């Protein structure tokens, strides 16, 4: 009868440890990401976003990207981040893709999220869907650069014209100031030329 008593005591001693281990595993177990969505879908790229349950000790994410009906798989993993989005690049146009997202903690990874199926558009469809009045950020940046360059050219031209006008005004003032002296010289020269010359070089004298 001693052995059953010892075994019961051993079970009671091991039970708290078993419960503590179970609680640790429960704390580190993550829920699968929620509301996985594809945004900014383009011909060769897309952005996948998701949400997590509040309180999950998430330190990173892992994304599985696969073409539909193709076994090739791309695996993207990043840790030490709190971001809830990831860019998918180098996609093929008019192709269906399947995406799963997993959360990562210090204890491991969560189950994969529900699969998200999306198709990239064709280049022709993308161009057709773009309205004539639609302006992308890249085009807006190029237009801003062109406007800045035009403004610089206009300012330089205005400065050059202002310099030319100032130089012209200065030269005009110099010429105008010299005109009275030139008139005096001309008057003096004309008076000298009008004085009669006498071969004897003296005044005319009358004979007494």
C-alpha cells in the first residue's frame, strides 16, 4: 500500500510543473493573421496587408507567395518589425497568385492565414483603366521638376535683361553728360573759323 501513496505524491509534485509548462505554451501560441487584403495591385507588384489579435507577442511575419497551379513558392520572412504590410514584387502580368501570411513570435510561427487569391492586370488593361485626367505621383514629380527648371530659366533671363537695361541707362547718362561739353567745343571751333584773317597780323589803322 506504500507504493500507491508514493505515486500519488509524485503526481501532485509534478502537476504544478506540468501546468506551468502548459501555460507557457498557451502564451506563446499565436493566432493566424486576420483581414488579409491585397492593395495597390499593379501589373508587376502588389501590397499585402493584414491585422493581428491584440496582445499577441508578434515580432515578425512570414509570407508564402505561389502562382496558382504552379508548385514554385516564394517565401518572405522578416523579424524584429511591427509592420503589417509587405510589398510583393517581380510579379507576372495577367497571372493568378495565392498568398498566405503567418505571424512570428519568440516561440514560433502562427498557423497560416486564409489563402488570398488575386490576379495581376494586363499592361493594356492598366493603360486603358487610367483616365486622361489621372496624374500619378511620378508624373506629378516630373511636372514639378520641369516647372522648377522653367522658373530658374525665367529668373536668369530676367536678371540678364535687368543687367542689360542698367548698362544701357548708364551709358545713356554718360553720353547725355558729355553733350554740353561737345556743344561748347563746337561753338568755340565755329567762332574761331569765322574770325577774318589779316595778312599783316594786326589791326587796321587809318592814315592821318
